[in-house]
């Protein structure tokens, strides 16, 4: 590449960087003294999920997130946009699990009732959060396709509807983990984390929130999950006694054994046996994998995807 082209590329990169919408994030130092969560629950809120209009992907995203962070996800609930149901569910989850995530119901329309419902659950008032509203305005001004709809005079219905998205239970902790989004994570009752239902926003906020979890990581060292698999072409009913015997041996040391039928790309039926534990039991899991592979004429694999990558003729 010529020097002039390199210079053009450099200027282009600088322009792109300058043109990016960037807002300040919340300092992570504020969360160093928080305990690392051991258990989690996910509350999906939305009629559109229950009536089949929208497919929920956020619970799957959160399940994988918890696994990667060594947090034991204990419950996923899907509930309608109903105040009493939200109140009942959120109080139960907050009382019984360390890390609660809610998804959905924080938009500007009449059926977005997550903030007021959670506020009511704890007898809290709703209070306008000016910083969030300011960030929202910066975002809309940056995106001309949106800003043209936000030129209404003060008091206009559209403006008031927009302000609803910055009415939070008070007190609450408001975190901005993503520098490209105005949307915060709002934390109520210490462990209820309120997130949007839009999958892209949910995922971005959640994964950027990892930074705030990692500062608490010291209390969780050596406790990440560890999972291994054995695949076999023997029928599930044939290997069931083997798995029952194995599970009985390890049920008291925190190792879970499961079996899952799968199809290979060439339509062959394969059984994937899963061993799930914490890292401090990994040696025992390796031992069990060898035992089960031997007894079922199976092969040890690192992931279920390996049923595609492996040469199926080995068995």
C-alpha cells in the first residue's frame, strides 16, 4: 500500500472513531466490595413471548453467561405484562437467589410496566433520573432518523412517553456499562438487575456488565464450571444402567450426569453424555469420562459441536 493510501486509511479510521457515539460508563471501583453471586434467576417479562409473537433468546443468552461466569442459574420464568404477577415473581426471585435479571417492559408504551411494578413491590416511589434522560437525548440527537420525531414541545405526549423510560424506583443503583448505549442497568433491592427486552441491547449490557462482576472475582476463584462430554451410538436405554450407576457414585460431590439424543449431519442417532461440575472436580470428571466411554464404546469430546467435527466412522 502506498503512503498516500495508508494516510487516507489512517484519516478514515480517525474519522470513524470521532463519529462513534460514545458516552461515559460507570466506574467499576464502586462495586469492589459487593459479594460475588453464586446463584441466579432470570425473569422474562412480556405478553409477546407468551403468545408466540416473539421468540425469547434472552434467557438462553443469560444461561450461557452464567455458565461462563461460574454462576449457578437456578430458575427461568416467563410472565405476562401484569403488575401483580411481576410483583409476586420479582419478590420471590430476589428473596431466593443472589443475582436476578429481568428482561423487557421498560419502553415508553402503556404495557411497559416493569419499573413501576418493581417499585410497587418494595413500596418505592418512581423518580425521574435526569442523567439517563440526558443520555437518551444525546443518543437521539446523534441519530437523525430518531431525532426528527423528538422535536415536540415540552409536555407533548411523545416527550412524556419518552420520559417514562427514565422513571426509576427510588432508591436504585443506575449503571451505564456500555459506552455506546444510553440505556442503563437499574438495580433495585441490591440484586434485581432490570434490563431491556431487545436482544441486542440485553446482550450488550449484560456482557459489558462482566467488568463489574470481575472486580468481585476473588471470592469465586476455582469455582468456574467444568463440562465434558462422551458420545456414543449405543441406544439411550442400553446405556441407562451405566449412567445410573455413575450418577449414584458422584451425586454427593456435585457432579451432574445427563444424556441427550442428537442427530449427526448424516442423520445418524447419537447420544451425548454430559458431565457438569465445578473446576475443583475436573480430575474426577476425566476419570468418569474414561469409564463411561469404555463401557459404552464411546469417544470423549470437548463439546457437543464435536459430533459434527469428529469422524463418525471411528465407532
